C-alpha cells in the first residue's frame, strides 16, 4: 500500500491516539434515516508482534424497518480486512471467512470474541495499546460509517456488558 508522507503523518497522528475518526452519519435507501444504523463500542485486540493480524469487535444496531448487509470494511492500517465467524463444526472450532453479514431490521448484531469479528491482515502500521484507529464499515444500503476503534493489548480485560440499545 503506497502512501505519501502526508498520509503517513496523519495516520501516525491517529494511531498514536492524538486524533480520532468521527462516527459519520449515513443514510441509504428509502426507509433509512441517518440515525438508524449504529456501530458502537469498537475495540481491537492488538498483538504487538509484527505480521500478526488484528481482531476488531463492535456492535451493530439496525433501527430501520429494512434489513441491511455489512459488505466489508477498510482501514488505512491494513491492506486487507475480512469478516470471520467462530463456529463449531463436527466438534471442531472453525473460523471461516464470510463475504457478507446480514443485519435484520430492528435488530442488533454483536461482533464479539467467539462469534463474528473482523480480521485485519497485512498490517502496515501497528497501533499502540491505548490509541485509536479509523475503520470504515461498508453496507449494502447505508452509507459507509467510519468508527474510532480503541486498540487494546491482548491481555486487556473487556467489559462486554457495556453494549446497550441506543435510544
């Protein structure tokens, strides 16, 4: 991934936690309003060993009356982002790559350890624990949504009870 020195400076600024990417409003097909799809509580487990993938978790809330689909994600930190899901098959835990994930109308979907998650591969800039980095989610109907993802150490404890329904 080729980047200019200006782009590298901005990315370093974000990764060091000196800036955060705002959650952008979006709207899509008829029946959607800008405030009807929310991605909240974005965090990542960051392995400080070079070459290791980063795992990202968050919760999606679809408050519209229309189903939507997460098509993928991008981040300037990695050349490739994949959707994965942990699942048991024939008594063996597997983690297959998924092309998309559906989010039903008036529902929420958690991307959490042991379930759905995003994997960042070919990481070009390793975030430090305690910093934030941008991640843009792409949907079938909604406009892309950029999140500020909290980078946590592999050993960090995470309070999963912080997920809640938005008013």
